[in-house]
C-alpha cells in the first residue's frame, strides 16, 4: 500500500504541470531565471530611489524592500511601516518595478495589498497559521520563505495552508537554515531546490543574502542557485551598505549587483530548456 503524502495541493498528484506565477510581465517558474533585487529595508526616499534606479538599469523589474521589519532585537530598526509602503508604491510608478514586500500579521494584509504586487511571508512567520490562511485569501502572489529550522515537508505544508484557502500563486524561497556551521549566517540548502522540484509543482527561488550574512559569499551562492535549477534569485542591494539600517554587511553594491545579474543569467540560460513544459515526475 502506497502511503499518501500529507500535502494534497502542492504535490504533482494535484497538478500535472508546473505552476507559473505571473507578476506583471514577469513569469516565475516558466524556465527562465528571475531576479529580485532591492534593500533589506526602506530607509528614506533618497535611498530607495537610488537603489531602484540601479536595479532597473540592470534590466531587473522585481524590486524587494521591507516596510515592516521583524528584527531579532526590539531595539533594531523596525521599518517605516505604511510610510515605507508609500515609498515602494512611488518606486513602482517612477521606475515600472513590481514590488515584493513582507507582511507580518493577518491584520496588515489588507493594507500591504494596496501597495505590493507580491506579499512576502518571512522565515519567522512560516508557521504563523492565521497569517498563512489570510494570505491564502489574497489575490496577490505569495512569496513564502522557509523557516530557520523547517524540514522540507513542513515547508510544503505551510504552502498547503495558503493554497487550501484558494490562492494558488505561491513562490517558495530557500533562505538558509540554522545548522552547526559557523562560517556563514545560515546554511543555504541548495539540495532543497531539486528536492522540491521532484515533489511539487510550485516554483522555488533562493535568497543567498540572508544565508550568507556577508557580501563576499552572496554572488557565489547566487551562481550556485542558478546552476542547481532555482527559478529565481532574490538579493539585497544598497547604495551605501556601510550605512544601511538593516543587514548592510550582506548587501551588494549597485556594481556588484549588475555583475551578479549578468553571471546568473548566463548560468541560468544553460539550464532553461523550457522547464515549464516538463511533465511531472
């Protein structure tokens, strides 16, 4: 007797073709690698516009930036909140960028929906079940990050909560898990990319910035993510990383970002053989 999987909707049994999540003109999961760039946090108008300009010049059209920041310390910068959302909306209007930003709690979803194109659920909220259910009722795509110590099955079941509420547009994101290693902030689990592709029709991207914790590791990990078949790469970019209010040590400069975009696209093109059309395993 074959044991059924605990998740019913994210697996290949429920859907026999890959899910392609559309964000404006961008398709995530169609076989072409997608890049998302921007700062960890929205700090002020001058900062966000300068970074948006460099992201757009690199040919990237998805922009990340946090208006609400779940910080380990209550004394760290917590974000500009709705003021930050308004600046992100201005970025979209001025530069034609689609906005990816985090939502922290169910009661904020309606507000963030007014400004964002993609709602991000962060690692610390991967098993915030009321938030997952509320995100499942949204008509916006959801970018779901893997928890700090979540198994692959727990990760997929978190996505199941969202899809079960009626929202099929889920993008999974591997951002590193906590292990015994002390040479990086977290351990980027690249093996989860092919593992998820074997088990699920959902697209998966990687976030090497949060895994690395230091800028010199970000680009090599981004290249590795492209090589292992990730559907996208999300990285942090800052025009003055040394003065960043959040995660400056891992932020790429505009010049580094432009180089990374070129390298990742070259690697990704080697593996993009119409993956969206591949049959389920």
